[in-house]
C-alpha cells in the first residue's frame, strides 16, 4: 500500500466574522480576543493522498477548496484536526504570492530558487528554463509591479513548476493566462504528473480536471460530498450545480408543482433533473435502422430518443454529447443551439427525436450522454434541466486497417505539393 504524502484527519477550520467593522478595529487595537460569529470553512475533513497522485478539487465558490489548499501549504492552520505533509510544496495559490513587487522578475526568480535550496550552480540553468517557459520578453528585467495579471500568472507558474516540487498546489491560476499559455500549463502539469509529482489542482473547468487528474474530490459547504475518479466526481458536481439552478428556477414555475412525476427506469451512470419531461427510450441504430452498438469508420450512426411529458409544455431542447473513455467530451449538439424547434407537448404525450452523424472517431469505447431542457432565452436565464442521463448508452468503434485513425477524430484533409524545385530541374534550367 502506497504511503500517504498528504494526510488530513478530522480537520476543521473556522474564521471569526465581524458584522461591525468598528468592533473588529477595537479588538485588534486593544489586543482583545475576537468574539465574532464563527464561520466554518471546513468541517471534519479526512483525506489521504498517496505520493504521485493527481487530485482535482471541485465545488462552488466558497465551498472551502482554497482554504483546504492553504492548510496543506501551511499558510493557514487548522482549528481542529491533524495535517501531515511529507515533501517540498510549491503552492500556486495567489498570483505573484511571495514576489517582491519592487524586484525584477529575474531577481524574484533568484530569490525563489534560493529559498527552495537550489544551488548557485544550478540557478543559471533553472532561470533559463523559467524565462523560456514564462515567455514575457524584456519584462523579465522589469519590476513585477509593472506586470499585467497575465504576466504574473506566467512567471508564477513557471517558477513553481521549475523548482523541483514534490507537491504542487494549483488554485485556479490557469484562468488568467491566454489560451495558448493555458494549454502549455496543462501539458506541463501532465508531464509533472508522469514524473511522480503529487498534484492538487483546483479548477472550474471540467475538462481541465479530467485531463490532468486521475482522482477528484467534490466539496460543498466545507464538507466532502464525493470522492472518486475525476470523471465520476466532475459529473456529480455538475449534476449538483444543475439541480441547484433548477430549484431556483422552479420557484418561478408554480404551475409545475401539481404535475405528477414518474421516473422511467433507464440505465445510466448518473441521472438528474426535475423529471417533468423525461426520456423513456434511448437507441443507437445503423444505416439500416437496426439497433447497433459497434461501428466502423465512416458508418452512419443514428441516435433516437423518446420522451414523455407529465404536463403541457413548450420550448423544449434535446441535446446529446459523445464522451470518450477518458471522460473528455468529443462532440454533440442541442436542438436549441441549431434553432430547431420541438413541438409543444401535452400531458402524457410522447415524442421521438433523432440525431444522425457519421463516425469519425478513432477505435475505442465511447458513451453517449443526453439531456432535456426547457429554455427559450439565448442567455439561458429561464433554463430548467428536465432530465439528464450521463452514460445513457455505450458503443464501440472497431479498427479499420484501410482507414487508420491516430487522433481522437478524423477530418477529410486535402494534400497537395504546391512547389517542387528538384536538383534535376535546376540542371535543366541552367543548361547543365
């Protein structure tokens, strides 16, 4: 059994909240112990993270994710419980944290390298790698107070991943840089993971968590709701967010309260939604209209979805997405996005809708997730999730030796030789 490099047992963290700023001022001035109302940012947290693990943290703002990272980094202390961290920690919890604003980027890099014990001999090579990765040009020799937030992010990330960390903590810092830099950061995180660095990664981007992390923890109101694979945990978090959004929207739809909701039994990895309109049948078919779960390159694939309503309703949107075995969403669409209106439905009425597409996926296993929403506004402010099934139906793509696909999806790409000036041509042209 792999020994834990990070261990939290019964950890709780509280903060005193002062409703009156003047009271807090006098408490600080007179050295009095705070008597403010306690807010528990974390409650009774138990986590064991083995060396080399990559763990994502997901949850809404204020759930306690950043507080948890601060406790692991040692920048905050628990109110109760025990925390054991074995290894050198490189925390990316705040943009430019630890940087002296009056020092240049170069000077801050040298200070950071010295603090983690990198010898003077190695600092030159380390700085060269950091400078190349950050790619901020001449700003490396300017005071960091002159940097934009994007430059801060570039330099802070570059420093953290080049000082040989054993544990790397990343808190939503990737949301600042441009898309190219974000992709470079994700690639670097994967590389560190493969090298055995223990990674704890906070991000609101589901694909980023799934791409970088093997495991994930869902935190809400300071407590662990679910812990499992990154794919499973992110799906549970997204289902929670959608259910919460539904509750808020349903308060405006009083007439729905009287509708009877009967759950139809359909197999899925996860199912959620109000159920006022729901799927009752899911089928994949081949080009001949026959049920099929295995396809070859360029085969026509049809997805047929039958839904039933328990009330009079309009403005329905049906959607699907195809997800690969690693949990990454590959393709999909919604009838709302394609401006295709579904008919209004009466109570007890059933409707079947179909999507068709050509197989352009590489060989492997895939899953189809489906969703049914009531939405009419392009800003989605009236959106209600009626039914969603993650992993509603699975299929496989078999290998076709005559049409090998090496990437996630295939595209018809033209090839041509635009210019060819061979040595023989040169000899002819010069009369040789």
